[in-house]
């Protein structure tokens, strides 16, 4: 385990073990995970951390909406609406990170161009 990120490393290991030790297909696994995130009112960072797995599983926004509709009678409308807000904030975080990475790359390119003069 990397000493710089013990919590993130632990969460990554827990997730990997849960993937390896279940009988669900990748799609079913993500459906269950999304339902759990809604049920526990997971914060935006949890949604952001789950986004790559959702994308890799081939799920669509319609699939995510379907999960939200399916769990609404059990967890309630406010919890589902909160999940929608958390997802939107997670998307905002992802965009901010991508913008920052792009800006860093552009700065590096500018520095390289300046050195070549």
C-alpha cells in the first residue's frame, strides 16, 4: 500500500476484492452499486469514483435513470433527487479536473516552445 494515500488505496483494494468475490455480471454489479450509492446518499466524490466503472460497463444515462426510478419507491423521492444533485456535482468535478489537466498540458507545451527559441 502506498503510504501517501492509505484511505484511497484501502478503498481501491476493498472494491477489487468485492468485484473478484461476487457472482454478478459487470453490468449487474454496477446496477447494485448505483442503487447502494443512492440508498446511502453517497457524496459526489463517491459518484465520481464510480464513474469509470459505469462507463466501462457500457451503461448509459438512461440505465442510471432507470436505477433511480427503480429505487425511488424504497428510498424515497428526496433521496433520489439528492443523488441527481450529487451526480451533477461529480460531473462538475470531473470537468474541473479535466480543464486543469488540459491547462497544465498547454502550459508545458508553451514552456517547451519557449525553450526552443
